[in-house]
């Protein structure tokens, strides 16, 4: 039985500087349980809990409050991108958030809800969860908790139109343009539309694909990439035509990968084993 969580962030979306701030805090051998955490992090008590929650949700921190290997590679002062200046880093964190499942709404919405509903809001999401609760017979669904959690998710991806517009106060993923507000007749409606996303690097596609397959795989079917939870089509909201084009580009760019479309069978063939970490090391080195 999967475990679901719809709280822990104290209704604060993750902000631009929080992950690096939290990373440096833990690296300095400090504790979120300490009374000095509020002073050391320079935020309120509830925000201390929120920073810890988002670090866990994006694979920066383990449940034992230890820095992950991914965190060290990304956020260390000598790491890939400690201040998240490359948009690729935000896409990786978005991917971690969806796949890891610490904050359940992200995986449920990107992997499942948007396949059922082209347009959705907090009410359609709550209805979706109620149906899921009936199927699982164990999932507890509280309307206020779900509505609060959904509101945080929207703030993570959609820029605020309020008075405060500084980037440091915006949700972490507002630049990704993944969730689109529709606002029909005053209703709060949203959609996650599959697009070309030509601006995304091939390294991001290949990293996610390899991270979702067994380490000794020699081939990956395109239907798997299109249909499986947490894979490219679901997480990046990329169109089918664009996916085929990007896989061909990957085949040309990486000599260890071959894109095959033979007798109606489309697949990525892995000619030499390569780890997801190698893909990121090569990308950030360049």
C-alpha cells in the first residue's frame, strides 16, 4: 500500500534560496531541531520546518537529515549549480519532487490526474483523491488539507500577481511554465499541456530515461517512456512528436545510445552502459 502525504510544508511553497541555505546549514553540522535554527537560517519557525520538508521532498536530504549524493553534486560550493542558475537544475528538482513521492500531490497530478482531466482545479483534484481513497480503502482525504496542499502546488509553478514579485519570494518552479492558469469565467482552472519543449537539453531527457530503467538494461521501449509514471512524457509534459525527435537527437549526440525504429518497434538501444550521474557530470562540465 503506497503512503501518501499532503502536509509538512506548513503551506509555504519552496523558495529560490531555501535549498542552498538548507544545504549549507546541514553541511555545517547544524540541526533543524535546534533552537538556534531560526537564527541560523534567518526564517520563522514554521519556515524552518518547510525548508526541511522541501529538502526531503526533492532528494536533497534523507529522512535521517543527511545530505544525499545528488545534493552534494548539485549544491556544494564546488558543485554543478549551487545557486540554481541553470534552468536544467530546476527541471531536475521538479523531477525528483514528482518521483520521490514525499509530497504526494506532485506525482499524483503529473502522473495520473492530468491523464484523466485536461483541465483541473482543487475540486476536481479532491474528487480524484476521493475516488482513489475508495479504491485503496486506506487513504485518508481531508478537504481542507487537500485544498491547502493544492494551493501550495499552484504557487510552486505559477508566478504570483500580487504586490510582492521578487524572485526570492516566488515558488521555485515558476520559470518552467508547466502549469497554465486558464481562468475561464472567473473559475480557478489549470492545465498541464504536452508541448514541444525544444529548449530542454537532451541530457535531461536521457537522465530521466536512464534513471527509470534497470542499470543493466540493453534497450528501452518508446511505449515505456511514453506511458510509465515518472518518465519523460509525464514529468516534462512533452508531446509525442517532440519525444521522437528528441530521442533521435540523443542518438546522434551520445555514441552509447541508438534510436531504433524497425518493423514498427521503436526503442532506445544502450550500446554501452552509462549511468545517469555520468550524463549530468558531462552536461554541467560543459
